[in-house]
C-alpha cells in the first residue's frame, strides 16, 4: 500500500511539473501586434501560421482595418508593433509623426485596383465608360480620406474624366472589404477593390477590368518605434521578404514590389 501511495504521489508531481512547464513556456511567448490593411486579412493569417511554425515563441495578433484608420490608432497610443499599409501616404503620415523605426520600412508586395460587379450581373457594366449608364445606380468606393483603395479609385477615375460625373452614384465604404461585401451581396452595381480581394470572392464577384492609374500600388511595412517587442517585430518584417512568405503572397495574387 505504501508503495502504491508513493507511486501515485510521484505521478501527481510529474503531471504538475509538466503543466507548470507548459504554462511557463506559454507565459514567456511574446505577443506581436500587427496592424495591417484590410486587404491583407486572408493572406496575413496564412503568413502568421508559417511564421509561428518557425518561431513558436511568438504569437501574432492582428488588427485589420483601413490604413488611415490604423495610423489614427497608432497616433493615439494603440500598442502596435508592426504596421503594414496598402499605400505610401498612410505610411508617410506615420513617418511624419515620428511613429516608425524608419530603418525597417520597406515595400513587401504589390497589387492592382480592379472594377468588379456581382457575378450574377446581366452585363450592363462592360468597362469604365459604361458606369455612366442609367442602369448603374450605385458604385461602391472606399472613403478617400482614410481608405487607400478609395484614393487609387479617385486617381483612376479622374484620369478617365469620370470622377465628378459619377460622384452622385458613389456609396462610400470604410475599408476595401466593405466595398467587396456591397458588391458580392448585389447591393451595388459595381465597385473598386484590389485584385486580391476579388479573388477571395471569385464565386460572388466578377472582374471587369483593371483601373488604369499611374501610381504603383506597393504595400509598405515598418516596425513601430514604440514597439514593446522590437526584436520579434524586426524578425516578422524580415520574414515578409523571405521566399516562403513571398510564395504565400503569390498564391493569393500579390506581386513582388
């Protein structure tokens, strides 16, 4: 009996030791907060899986929104380690306020803006010029003040001489994924998103054409100067340029910068 009690006591202590060890490892893992453009939502989740497999001591926590809104959050003290923007203006705004570790800033992927319609649409929208038609009553566009795809859309439609003409039809969205939602649900007749967003809902939307603009749609990333996890933040930013990460981006439709 005494031997059984001793063995039971040993097992109990062993189990407690294992639990304590696992808890200690979990407690020592760093949580990296990455604020990223809404258009990176799907692909960055896959990137996180690949990164954490190679760096099990780091947990990735994402915050997805329009790039302009993310800058506002960082400006007001949000505890962010890495910022990935869909345009240079938002990153320049952050840099101008001294929020970035400038040495870490780099472009890591490239995209393009496309005109999309619901996949069930009859075909009234054949190109940019057909957006003038009376059959097209609502066009979803990103908010120009805070959403990069909205600024790119304005640039392209000004280039084609249509921005002012089409303005009464615009339904402004708070981020590119909201534009995608409006079009995929058939709540508008057309909208402008990134090519990678259209690919996410290929069963619900159809690409009509790419929007011709002069600006290259490069996505910049940088470590936030006030990061509490600077070493891990630098490592994550470097990983985005790796062959492994670039292969993930390529499968999602992103191009190299």
